[in-house]
C-alpha cells in the first residue's frame, strides 16, 4: 500500500508510543514509524507485552501494528524516509554543571537534531512533542540550518497534554491540540500539514494555533497551574488537620464555584510523575535567567509545598504510631505516582518508602502494575522490603497500611478480613482519601485521612 505521508517519531516512551498509536489508528493513510535508541523498548513495543501499562493502549497498538504503525531501531532509515518527524525524546533535569537540579538536560534533544541533519536527504517538518524550555525551537532551527544542500526544515511546537492512566481517552478526545509555528509561508504551510493530521478526528475548533514561543511556554504554564492547584489544596490539608475543618467539604464548597471548577482538588500525599517537578523547576530556572526573581520564587513555592506534604505524611505516621516505627511492619498500598499506570517516576511513594526505612520500619509494597518499577527505584536501599501483588497477603501481619496510590481496587477490599490479619492496634493512613473512614474505624482501625480529623480508639 502506498501512504499519503511518512511520519516518524523519535522516542518510544510514555508520550511518543501512545501518541503515535493514536495517529496511526485515526489516520490509516499515513505510515507511522516509531524509533528509539533502546532496542529492548522497541522489542517490547513489538511484543504482546507492551513496555507501558495504559488502559486501552493494547487494542489500538494491535489493530494498527504491522499495517501503518511500525516500531523500529533503524533511526537513520526512519529519518531518510519521513516527511514529518516528531521528537519525543526525554528531557530530564540536568544533573551536572550550570543549572544542575533545575534546568532541562538538552543533550538528547541536540543529538537528535544533529542526527536528523546528518541523515536527511529531503526537506522535512520537525515537530517538538517533548516539553522543552521556551526558545528551544530557535536552537533547533539554528542546528538544522547548518545543512549543506538546499534542504529546508520547519520546526513546529506541538506539546502533548495527555495524562498517564487516561492517555488514550485524552488523545482521542483532547481538550485542545496546540500547534505553534513561525509565521513565514513555509512555517504556516507546515502548521497546516499538522492540522490536517489532527483534523482526522479532532474537531477544528479544538485545534488552536499560536506563535512558536507561546506554544512552548503554554505547556510549562499548564503543568505549573495544574501542580499549583494540587499544592494549594494540599497546603490546606495541613490547615484542616489543625482546625478540625474537613478538606473534602472545603473542596466541594470551593469546587462548585464555576470560576474555580471541581477538578484537580483531590488532596494527596503530594503530586508526582515525570513532568510537574521537572517542568516547574525548569520554569523557575528560566525566570531566574530572565532576572524575574519574584516570579521564580512564586513558582518554586509550589514545589516546596509538595515536598512539605510528603514529609508531613511520614511525620503523621510516626507521631500516630507512638513516635517509633523501628521494627514495625508497614504495608504500602500502591507505589505508582497515580492510578492506572505502572509509572513510578517522581512518585511520592519513593520518598515515603525511603523515609520509613530511615525510621527502621519494615516495608511490604503492593501495587497491581508498578512492582517492577518499585523494585528498581528501591534497589539501592538498605532495609527490609518485600513486594507482594495480593493486598491481603501483603498486609498480613502488618502494623499499618498507608494508601499511597488511588487504585480503584483498594476501595472494594474486605477490610474486616485485613484487620483480622494485622497486628493490633492496627493503623490506616489514607494518603488519597479513597477509603470509607468511618467504616474502617468501626471495624477497629485507627484511621488517619488527609486533611480531616483522625478516628482513633485511644
Ligand atoms: C519525555 C519527557 O519526559 C517529556 O518531558 C516530554 O514531554 C516527552 O518525552 P516520556 O515519553 O514520558 O516523556 O519519556 P520516556 O518514557 O523516557 O521516553 C523517551 C524515549 O526517548 C526513551 O524510550 C528513550 O530511549 C528515547 N530516546 C532518548 C531516544 O530514542 N533517543 C535519545 O537520544 C534519547
Ligand atoms: C500531567 C498533566 O496532567 C498532563 O496534562 C501533562 O501532559 C503531563 O503531566 P500526569 O503527570 O500524567 O499528567 O498525571 P496527572 O493526572 O496530572 O497527575 C499528576 C500527579 O498529581 C499525580 O501524582 C496525581 O496523583 C496527583 N494529583 C492529581 C493529585 O494529587 N490530586 C489531584 O486532584 C490530581
């Protein structure tokens, strides 16, 4: 079959994989190839056991793979054949040199740009899919303009707003698709080519365009606002615990104000995931770079409150359990940074697990999807940790349960049975407020929710 266009995506991660699967699914006349430097990852994408867990992803991949969706390690060939290249490589926080701990590490991105330059034999559209610092497109254009022949590259910014766990739903029915371009004739033409792809399934009024810098910045601002909202509600959990107010009641009351809305008001042990911290720190770094210290300090506080929230959770456990956790067995319900994913990047569970081990507690970790990643995250930790998929078996003989991920399955467990198998007094720390606290208390548990009064038998 001959295809209308060849699309390439460099980077087969949580963003590149699902996004390209959706494009292939919705645009059968485009050939979509996803390449990655990691051959194991590509082999997994080509197997029945995909490298990431994402509800609905299997169905889309199996229906398109081998037809118009291909996963490969042949990066050079992919570049040569493509008319449109999405760049979806990771942009972690820099761990060395200037800006260490804050700025984005752009080495993968630059290497990718140089590889595109070296291998290209025809003009192409380059789409920034990864979240990059503002004005990365400028640097990318500079590198790609080093071409020796008359090949031309148009760089477009098209940030991805999908959230893990709901990636397929988000991709299928996005609130908006944002495309930022140069306002030159070829920039606008490149923008229109991208619009044509998305218009296969996204209503035209949800495909919005902007200048390229606004597009890059919008992604950072969106993540900063989302994280700020959670840090805001989490900051008030501390206040509620002191004042006997109830955060669920407060969230409901403020969320009914149509100006505020009721989403992203779930109190938690803190937000995690690969994006929020990295993107806000990057924003803070950029603010300082531009001499905007007050703006930098404002956004940095969003991260600081998140660190405080994680710390506070452990201190609550410590103080509730008579100020000593040494030798006590604590079961962590969930390790993923949120439900419906096996991803543990920046999961608050990592911090909490390490702190509990510092207190000499013994840990049993249960999670339906994230145990393999949890083992990797805690690999270098000196302490007693076991990993058990069945929550009943995991909590057997424990002193306490700490709910760290809001998995739906935890709500339906038989807590009477769990209580009977635990050491007494038995504690539950509900770091996501998903359980029925009064019922647990009536069973005999000492219950510590987030941002509401604790229910104790002593
Ligand atoms: C990443 C970034 O974290 C995020 O900011 C950005 O918006 C999109 O890319 P994610 O897809 O979750 O998000 O990252 P990851 O799962 O690590 O995938 C990146 C992939 O790129 C990896 O499979 C890695 O092997 C690959 N890669 C990296 C390359 O193919 N070439 C490189 O030079 C570097
Ligand atoms: C986020 C953005 O939502 C998405 O648009 C962007 O593309 C990538 O970053 P993601 O990190 O995958 O997506 O998940 P998200 O649903 O935003 O959750 C992030 C963290 O916030 C999780 O740890 C989650 O548990 C936490 N959270 C979310 C809360 O603590 N309370 C809430 O009300 C919502």
